[in-house]
């Protein structure tokens, strides 16, 4: 980059829940004018974020697929997990930073909202002090999930708690018991643990399971009616609040 070439901007663009119709106008504008697009995916997969924008990217756009070196192969508690992912995010950051320093704008595709449990956050913290970074917020998957149930998630003074299914069962149960409304994410192989915690907290019969919220293959059912079912990655458990109302 020369003194006369201003740095480009890295845009972390939230794509929302998976339905392109729920994307923001700003996200759409950045996508349809992008020269460089980056996105996360599992090795050998096309990537959910990339699938969401099919047909929206301009001809000739340069794509940078950031393939996770690990997903569930190593337990989260294993020190190697953070070491491997940290090196991965550092490598991705180097590539994006070099593009931006050369004056190029880059759109990083983010499922849901970039600042809500998203991988983009790990790039953001490494980039923000070196090149311009802008974040485009979006609808989260949990919003689409509770909307799919046809019931409000909170009323009046209800407290909403968002939990990760990766937490220990006793901690899940404790937090579930003291909240009014509940969202549980990262279901997958944690489903049996989540069921047990909900039963301990006395909320099992009120829980809903929403899979692929806002996507063509969306399903909505009471969790108790999905016994024995292995839930996919895109699934969320919902318990509605029943608080104060006029």
C-alpha cells in the first residue's frame, strides 16, 4: 500500500437466519457490489453462509473460503482445540489484513449476527486495530426460532436466558430453573444432556424444538414429541416466558 492508497474495509456482514429475504438492505448492497468475499465452512462443504448468498454475488468476485481445521474432532476442554483454532484465525486474519492494506474492501459472510457467538468475532478482535472494520448486524437464528413457534418469547418483565448446550448438565439445570424464558443453542450431540437439565428444572414439558428456522426444511415441535431424535446443527430449544401482560 502506498501513502496515496487508503486501506480497504473489512465488512463483517450478518446474513440473518438463513432466509435471504430477511437480510438487511445494507447487507444486500455490500454483497451485490463485493469484489472480495470471505466465508467460513467445514472442509469439503460449501458452507451455509455461502449458500445463503447464492445468486447475489457479482460476476468475477474473488472468494476466500476459510475452512475450520477442527470442529468436533477434539473436545473443547483439550488445550489443543484453542491452539489449533487460534492459529487458524491468525492465518485468516493475515490474508484479510493484507487485502485491506492493499486498498481492497472485503465482505466476510456471517451466519446470524456477527457479534452473537459468531466466528467473525475472532477476526474482528485481531483486525480492528490495524485496518478499518465495519459490522453489519442481523436477525439472529433464535429470533427466527421463537417466531416459528407462533408465540411471543417474553412478556412484561420476563427474563430471557440464552444457554449453550455445551455447558455441564448441572449448570444448565441451575440456570434454566431461575429464568422465565429460555433459548438453548448448540444442541446436536448435547441433546440428551439438555433434556435431562430441562426435566430437573421443571421446564421439559414447556420446551419446543425448532430445526432449520426460516429455512425451507424448517420443523417445529414440542421437544417431548421428538424423543430419540438426533437433532441437526441448525436446531434451537425454546421455552416461552409467561410473564405480566395487560
